């Protein structure tokens, strides 16, 4: 997701997205540990999206 797209979301949407991405990272890490992960770059992308959303969420809350 691009920062401009993230900034358009409401606080509730951002919080929900943080929860979804956290769950997705958890599932990807389990797949990686079992050797079933097909796209290792996906972990990196999800982590970066999560960081972007958390940053913008923090900006909006202030």
C-alpha cells in the first residue's frame, strides 16, 4: 500500500488493518518455519506495510 492510500483511511480502518497484517505475518512465519512458504519476499512486504500503517496511525492520533 502506498502512503497516500493509507492516509485516506479512518482510524478504525487503520487499527483493523494493523490487526490483519499482524495475523498475516504470524501465519507467514509459521509457513516459513515449516518450509511451506512460497514467496519469501511477501514477509518483507507485509512487515513494511505494517510499519507504514503504524507510522501514519501514530501521526493521526496526535
